[in-house]
C-alpha cells in the first residue's frame, strides 16, 4: 500500500534556524490515528503514520503555527487506497477560530488526481496562523498522511490609497457599466454611480489591477435598496482567467449586514492581478456602487527548504 502525505512546512523568509512551533488538532480521532501524524516527517506507508478522523459530518484538521506566516505552497500526499478521500477537501488559511478556523479565506479545493499521491497547491502568500483542511460533506472521514507548507514572515506594507485598474462585468444593464464601481464616488444614489449586470446565471464583476498586488482590505458599497443583492457574493483574488477569474482562490463570502451600506473585507495579503466579485446563483443580478481595494507590492521571498517542521502537543514530541 502506498502512503500519500500532506506536507505542511512553513519556513521563515530568513535562513536563521529557529524552531517552528505549532500544534495539530482534528475534529475527531479514529483508532489512535492522531492529528500529529500529518506532520511527523514520515511518508512511509502504514497506519502509524497518518491521521484519520471518525466518520462524521464536515470533518477537519488544523495546524496552528507559532505565529502569522505568508503561505506560498502546500504539498499534500495521501495513501493510494484513501487518495480519493481528499477529493473536495478545502484548504483555509487565516487568523480566526470561528467555525474552528474553517471560515478563514479559502486557498484551494483539492481534487483527486489519478496515480498522483502528492499534490502541490499554491496559496500565493495568503496570511494566517491557522491552516485548515476541511471536508464539507456529510458522513465522511478525513485522512492525511503528511503535510508540508512553505512560506515566509517578511513584513507587508500597504499603501493608504486604493489601488487602480480596469473593470469589466459579465453583462451590462441599461448603461450601468462596470467602471462606475471604481469611479471614486461612494454615493449610492443613482444610475450614474453604480455597476449593474443584466439578469443572468452566475453574474460577475472583475477588476484587473495594473500589476500583481498583495490585497489586504476591500471596501464594498452598495445602494440601500439593493443591499441584499450582495448576500452570498464571493470575492476571488488571483492571476488566472480560467472561468473569467472566478476559479481563483476565494478571499471571502459577503453577507447582508442590515443598515450597512459599506462593508470591509480582509484578504490577508492574498496575491493577484484580478479581483472578482462572483454571485453563484441562477437568474439574478450583481450590483456594485463602489469598490476600493487596498494592498501593496513588496516582494515575497520564500526559502527553498524547510527548517523545523513543528511541535505537536497532541503527540508531545519535537519534530525536526
């Protein structure tokens, strides 16, 4: 039997050999397959080297790092016999423990790749202390055999003015063009101030920045009468135009806030040239009255090898 490993190795941008401390936990444990086995450094096959939750709804595994890091790459491996159990698993990175950390920004969704025990996922410098593997299905189990995460801790600088770019949208209703959402006006009181798609399935709006940025904060303003139209809208950031950019990593899902015309979303340094607002519903509209994106362009450096993998309090051992 082949073992598939999820390697989570986070490394500081400097080359100082300082032990990296962290703790692994999971939603439940089946037959002694503890959470710490996913970061024990072993890719050998066998039941003593993998994690395994009990069969349950929405199982998860979480690594708490010893500080806030910018995660660039995660390598995931699993046992061949259980490889398909990773299909549909979501990777989330952030600083919140709401819903056990599973509501943090999503880096990627893992898909089963036949004959591929190890997969590589790019998280483009997403910032966080918690790295979650979350399986949003009922009556299922989550198995991980090893995880390696690569990243750095260099400081992030953000400009005080919003970033500039060009906007497009999936369709346009009666002259409410995409550019009106970035015209600098936050007055949500008329046709000449907002963007508006036609009624359609899965409408979207996309901002193309003038380069690759690390997005920290997005402010969104909408008309009060149509404020609820933002409920459920997803924000995606990345460098791909596959599916019009809507398949890029997701920063957040917007929810309706009563009496809140302007909402602030934190994207924790996610990297990309495209910022998408995507509404995954049928026969609906998307309206935006003003979008302001803040971030920075400082370079992100990553060391090529991991230093110390981490400390797992559940197993009470040092890994190195």
